[in-house]
C-alpha cells in the first residue's frame, strides 16, 4: 500500500472565517483577480491539503470556479507525481523514465563524449 503524502485533515470553515477571508481578499479571485459573484467562487487552499498544505486562514483564498478547476487539476497531477517519486525512492517501483544513456536509452555516449543514437 502506498504511504500517504502528508494530507492535512480538512477543518470546518465557519461563516465567520469565510467572511474574514472574503474581506481580506476584497472579493477577488486569487488567480485571475476578477471580481467574484455570489455562487461563482469557492474557498481554495493555496497549497493543497494533499500536498501538505495547512488548513489555516492564511492558506485559504477565494477562487472563481474556472480557475479553481484548473488549479485542482494541477494539484492532483503534482500529487500523483510526488507519490510516484516517493515510490521510486523507497524502491517500491522502478522509474518510468530511463536513466540518461542507460541500457534502455535511445542514445549512447561514446568515449570521446559525443552522443549518438543506438
């Protein structure tokens, strides 16, 4: 089983906390800086919880839904990469990319330092 990457537990975001974050951000998206409309935004963690971000007010910002969708997609990609890297580091999985000039590489380094295709 793969170890957890350090996901932080999600806490309760009370109305008081939401209002404080809204006022701090002046009702603007943290990514595109557009003015936000009611129902058109979410409260997003700057550093995702699954990437060991904290669930504190200073790590939560307002994000419009289109920007949030893109950010979440990138966060999931980064988490998947971090998990793969950890598995390789722990010896649980082999690297998907060959070592440069290794046996499975398309390239071969000659003794004079030049590189040629195999």
